[in-house]
């Protein structure tokens, strides 16, 4: 255990203008647990312009943030090898001056966690040190593969978050669900609940192929709610195979024995208007090897 013995005063630049205080600190201080960062804020040790602030307080250009002395553990600092950096670079399949699109493999978290030394965003911040900032525009679960948008500056982050909120970014997924899908179900709009709040979620469904006991679907999410596709498919009694949270354990065990090692869900297509272009971009990702091999061998 080591000690950062002096308080710091950090001047906020344009790259962090509009960012929440807690998100700024989580990026700026990497060697201490999240819980301790929130404790520093809660107890008033972190201040904005000499005033006590909440975790949700917004930062603005030229604000001065006081960061108090803190203890940190060296082994919490992620060790990112050149091999990992090279692998991440290979999976960047689109990039311009504002964003990059990464084709995420399964079992790779986008954020570091309690038992994970680093996540996708940590590695990209090492690779793209020259960028104003590097932030996730949206997220994918650890075991879900496919396309994810990363902003390289604050302008891009705000632009694409707004575009997604206004349904101007078309996101399509491929999933394999249990049972034979009813051809009449072209879309599904359902009220989903999270943290005691409800919100409507709309998805559009297209049957790609029907098997004996399962259906391969393309799903376009019109709204982007938490676990939207997984919850909707489960509520229709067609849970996604390999989904350990909303799926059927007995069915999952059956398919695991047949070689399905994770949830059969892949973010395969993104369509969007870049900030400085009037022509729409469409980026696609092929079904990864583990899922395509499963279909070839067992369906």
C-alpha cells in the first residue's frame, strides 16, 4: 500500500467539459477502488472550486478540482502488454478523427472490474494517448461480441449519445433463441423496469433461419434499454440460448454440452452519420468463429 501524500488541484480542460465528477475521478485516479472514490466525494474531501460537490456534479472548462491525499495499491494498476495492444489494434475496424469502432470478442469486458485488471477502454486510452479523451458511447456485456462505438473527443461523445437517444444510429444484432419464432412477430414494444423506473423498449425482428428447436434472428433495437433484447426475447418465451440471467437453465445446460460456451448474441451492424460527413456509414461484423462453428456443427 502506498500513499499519495499531497492534495492535487487539477484544472479542467475542454476535453472534460460537461463530464460528471465521479466519471472524471474514475478516469484520473486508476489505482484505488471505486468505493473509495465515492467516499472521498461523499465526505467532502473532493471539491470543485473549493465547494463540496456531489458525484453527479458536472465539471466545466477551467474548474479547479481538489483531489485529496489517498492510499493506493500498486497491483490495482493494470499491466497492459504489447501483445494485448496489438490484438486490440487489429480489431479496430473503422476510425476517423472523431470515433473508432471496435469489434469486441466475447469474454472481454469494456470496463475493468474487481477481478479484472483492465478492460477495453483502459487499453484504448493507452493506445490513443494523443486523443482529447477516449470514452464508450454505448456498452456491450462481457460475453456479448460485436461492434461498439468509442468517442475520441467530447464533441463526438455528445453527438453520438444524442444520435443514439434520437434513434439515428441503427444497431442490429444476431441471436439464436429457443423455440420456433412466430413469423407474425415483426416487432415488440414492451415496458421494461429497472431501478424502480419503467421505460418503453421497441425492437424489430427478422427471421434469418429456422432450426428444429431454435430460431436465428436479426434484431434491430430502436430504443437502447438495459438488456433490451434479452428481456424481450425471454418475455416472449423465446429466451436467447446461453443467457444465464433471463434464459432457461435446463435448456442452457443442454446447449452447453453441445458446445455453446456463452450467450448467442452478437452486435453485427451499425449505421450512422459521421459528424463531418453527409453520407451514412454502415459497418458490419461477421458472426464470430465460436458461434458460426456452433451453428455448423449442431444445427
